[in-house]
């Protein structure tokens, strides 16, 4: 029999939902290709491997209940009713014995599906599941405990009063784009990359600031190579020169900012020569770059989460934002445009937190708590192993591989062994799931009906095949748990109900979507600039920013409220060559982890043969001079060593990284992965205690290591 059908669909791999064309044969998914001419462009290569993901031998196909010791990985198959009833019974037993706060949840990339974000998750941290809130526990957490929140909430809200997602490059009108600590081709999906390439052909200049020569740095007119973790010093050095040479926008600074004089005094110490010593960026480059940004009209910025993972990550991001604001590049044509998000149209019930019980981490990271209203997952081991601030006995994980994501996995494994109950919902057996009492199989995007919302564009996500085995739509798993707990009315109980509720305010749009397989374009409002001057940023309609002062806060009232530095104070990486020269004698290389590679996303897809084939081994990128000094050749198996442990990787000898620095792939450590990746959990090398004191994020991009040939 031949191909029975081809039709457009949404990628079952990328949470952002790339447009693809699927081919079916005998009701089986046989091919997936990127859909050319989609309204937003498409570069996703992962979608082409959909069949391998759907039919993978590693797919979870039925609920499992543990029969061996925790962490032993011995399970028996169970039915859905048995698994869910057992889960709810254990949750209620723990609540009765210890109180509802003894339960905590953690959601990750598996919870990025649009309807899950809209119906199942918190309104403040849209990744964190709300399931435990009506149960009485304040302890809802997510991957926001180590990703995005610094860039997306803490830094921009403390400065502008608006989230980072509202700050986007106005590419259409820009003459110069600075890409700082971001590599758009590895975004998921890489929507912005297509636009950048198109505007690049039409004359857009690009400057890339990064610790390594990424794809965008290779395409750029200029690559500014910076020592990992020191971006804040570079931004402050440029601000210093701009102030000294009076290149800033005097009208904007005078009328719309607070703290400029204090900033002027602070940045005087960041001379070009001092900045060169800290960052390795030549003093002349610092000066030229500052002048170019300040004197070029229509300069935009693209940054993302790359600046978060050092000891002053939040303040470093603030320094970059302030640099672009005071040079007159905020909310102007071609600059950093403020595009206030409309958010979900799905109404959610609010749940007050239990009286007198704060989530774990609220005491240690009060700004994080104020802006997310969530638990900080980095404090889970203390709660489980020490009962601080109170005992946590039960954990529910949805679509997250925490042991491959958080620093020093042995700490997390010890905590998981000491739980009284653990539930994991996922597509494959992760390292986390090995420790679970119950494992529930979630369906892929190819197996569910839902919808996908983009900026100015909307489409339905139509099921391509029936769910494999007994796997279920993740949102319906959460709905079934909620129903058994007595509040199922808070969740749609079927996919039909999901769509009806999602478009309750506009049923005509739903009908239009059902008749439009390619989706529906939404009318984009006319762009308005300098909205701070016309009252469009504040709820009260007054001119200014939605901050305490009504101004852009260089000296942040929100930070001061919680005892943090008001100014964007720079802290050199504490485990770095300047702050820790004795350690650097034994561990002379600056270790950076976490840069995305095109064939994977974090720990995902490392069990998919055709994707792993693109890079079959976990790599450490090392400069040719550093490799030569150590007798290392390209492809050699090497040991990467820190004071916390050692892990085997394979050398990629390249001049894409500076001498004295290395970039190490992350994501290894799950049992379903190919063997070389399975044994390469980079977080064995990272430090649980070394964090940004504002965000609580671990320092992933500025530690010290040594590399030797493996014996």
C-alpha cells in the first residue's frame, strides 16, 4: 500500500510547535518534514524525526508502579485506575500526616504544551503546575528555578516593571542588532532566526557578544569574545565611556530614569583597561563598541538566558538593559521594542496560599517568590533531608528531567531516596523516574488534539495518530488527578471540552480554525513607540513605567525592598581565575555549560538514533592551543575534572572557543539515552551551593576545570 495521506500538522518534538507536513501509511506515521512557506518560517530539523520519537522502544506505554527499592528501577505494569487511585491515596495520607505543604510539584519542558500552560499551570509562573494549590500546598515549582526567570522576570521587572518577554528587537526598522549571549538558530522553535537572516541580507549589521563563536557569531559582522560570566563588567564599562563622553540620551535620562547619578559614580571604576582585564575584551573594542551603540540610530538588542548563570546574573542582565535604555534605544523604531504580551485568554481560578505557610525557598529568595509565587526547587534537598523550613515528603514531576538539569545529581538522588512518595509523568523513562513510585505515560504532540498560539498567528493542533499504548494527553492526566482529588471542575475533562473552553470568548474563531488547517493570522495592532511617554505602560494611564517610582529604575526599589543592591553591581565569578587564583592553578580552564546544540534540546532526543547521529558523543569544545598543551587531539576521549568530580567527554578541538575556556555539552545522564551520553551528566561537575544570591540560580557558566586525556 502507498502513502494514504499527507497533511499539515504541528511538530511533535518542539514545544513551540513548528509547522510540519506529516505522511501516514496504514494509519502509521512514517515521515515528517518541515512545512515550507509557513507564516512564521521554519528551520526545525527535529520535526523530521517524529516517527522515531513516537515509536521509540524507550516510549513509556503503560502506567508503572514500583516493586523494587527506590532507585533500583524495578516496576510492574498497572492500569490507569490503579495507578491514579494509588497516587491520590498516598497524597492524602501524606497530607493527613504532615500537612499539605509536605507535597511539592515540579514541571519542566514537558509542560510547555499550549493547553497545559493555559489550563494546568500557574498564572504567575506559567510552567509550574497549579494542581497542588487547591490541595492546600504552596509548593509548586518548575524549571523556572534555574532557567528564564532571571531574564524573564527578575531583571526586567526590577528595572522597567515589565517582563522580559515584552522586550523584543524591532528588526524591521533596525540598522544594527546586538545579539548578546544568545544563538537564535538553536531557539526552540527558531522563529526569530529566519527574520534575522532575511534582514541581514537587506543590510542589517550584527554584532555578537558571546563566550564562543556560535552560529550567529559566525554570521555576524563582528564577534566580541568575552570571558564567561563577565558580561556585566563589559556592559558597565561601555556605560562608563558613554557617560564620560556624554553620548547618552540626556532627555530620556533626565525625565524617565532614577539613579543615573549613582550609576555614574559606580561605573567610574570600570575603565576600558579594567574591563579588558576582567572580560578579556580589548580596551579598544570596549570603547569602539560603546560608541557604535550610542551613536548609531536604530540599534536593537537580542538577548535571552545566556547571562543568567553567574554570581551576578540578574544584575548583569539589568546592566545590559540599562545600557540600551540610556542610549535612546528603548521603545523607539529599530530599537528594543516594548510589546506588552496579551497573555492567555483562559480564565483561571485564583487560590490563596495557606495562612502562615510559605513555599520552600521564599525565605532565601524573596524576590523570586514575590514575582513567581512559587517554591524555589533549589531548596528541595534541604526540605527533604533536613526538614528546613519544614519536611517535604512527596514529589510530583511532570515532564522534567531534574537529575540531568540541576547541579550535583548525587544530592538530588539522595533526596529522592528519602521521599515517601514520588510520581513522574513523562514520555520516556528518565533518571528521575527510576526513583518514582508511580510512572505515568504521556502522549506526544502527534497524538493529541489541542491548539498553538503565536504572536499574530493561531492554529489547531490536530491528532495525527492515536496515542501509543496506554499513553494519554498530559492535560487529561492532570484533569483525572484533580477529579479524584475533588476539584476536577478546574480542568477540562476531554479534548473537546478543552477547545470549547479555550475559545469560549470567541467560538467563531474556533470554527474558523477548524476549517483552516494552516491556521489563522490575527490582525497585528499598529506599533506605537515611546509608550512610557503616553501612559500606555501603566494601568492608571499615567506617563511612565509600571515601577514604584514610575521611572526606569537604575536604582531599583524592588531590589532594595528585599535587601539587594539597588544598582547593577557586578560580582566577578567567585570560582574564577581572578577571585580564586589558587584554585585556578589546579583547574586553569573556565568551564561553561548549557549552550544548545541543534540536534537536541537539553536532555531530550538523545535516545533518537537519527538525531544522535548528528552528534553521537557528548563533547567538550576546547581551543587548539589548550588541546595541544595537553596532548589532546580532536575526537580524543578526555576527562573533565572539577573539585567536585570528573566526567568523560570527547574533545572537539576548535578555535570557536577562547584559550583558557571550554564549552561542555549538557543533557546526558538519562537511562534511555545512547551509552556515551548516558554516562556524561555534566552536572556532576557543577556546584549546588554556588548561586546568584538574587535568583538562586546555580552558576553554570563560570566555574573552573581541568581536562586530561582519559586513561
